[in-house]
C-alpha cells in the first residue's frame, strides 16, 4: 500500500479514548523509526524501501493517535508486508530485516495491549454508568414511594381529624339536646308545682255566711201565738 493510500485509510476502525498513562505502541514505533534511519548504500536498507516503510509507520502512528486501533493494526500488517517485499527485492538486508521485524513485533504487542486496555476501560466506564443509572433510578423510586407514603399518611390524618371533629359536633349536639330536654322537663315540673289551689273545706257557705241567722222561732204572721 502506498503512503497516499495509507493516509486515506478508513476512519471506521475501532476507536477509543486511550487510558491515562498509556501510549499505544509509542516506544516501539520510535524504535521502528530509529532502525529505519541510516538508509542508503551499504546500510542494508535502500532509500526507496526506507521511504515506503517510514510512510507506513507514520500512518500507523496517526491511526493510533486517532484511537483507530483496527486501522493501526491493518496498517502495521501493511508495513510488515512492505518489509517482506523489500527483502524479496533485495532492498532490505537480512540484518536490517531482523531489526525492523523485531521493532514491528514490539509495536504489535504494545498496540494489542493498548487496545485491550481501552476495551477494558470502556467496559468499566459503561458498567459504572449503568450502575449510576440504576442507583439513580432506585433513589427516584424510593423518593416517589416515600412521597406517596407521606401523602397517604397526610390523607389518613386528615380523615381522622375530620372524623374526630364530626364526632365532637355530634356529641355537642347530643349534649345540647339533652340539656334542652332537661330544661323543658324542669319547666314543666315547676309549672305543675305552681298551678291554682283546689276547693276549700266542704265547698258550702259557712254558718254565718248566709243572710240572717238561720231559722229561729219567730212569731211571724200565721204562726202560733
């Protein structure tokens, strides 16, 4: 693959935020760059082969920096294929091949480790987010249940208060009615006690009440002389 094609590689590879403290393949890629240096006659690495390999390493570096680990692994395989082609064409000596191949192996290992770390971190973050969402939902559910319980308790207290007030009103009405009844009975009793007196004695006039003094023996006309 040419440098132009590598730079136009798809950005759809696996992406992920690199964990803190992790430089995906960074040290190994630097090693590759270093072993690719010093090309030319007598170096065991032809200029054309060195340029192709360096372009491939740059593409791997860019993919890693973007978090496109699938693309980085694919580009790394292309670099290795270019290295093999350089050996076959005589542009890369056996000694330089071993050096570059070892650096590519280290890069592949670091890249795989970084990818695994990214996947693990993403899984942990996803788990933490789900846990937080579950806890939030549980808290909201508990709050809703608490609010419902308090509302039910308030309604129950209001109902009991209303019932108590109703009972008190009925009791007061009953006591008022009883008091009025007692007052009516008391008034009736007093009325009965203070009514008109009955006939006095035998009901007839007394001895001295009539005119004259009874039927004494007088000498009226036609009487005995």
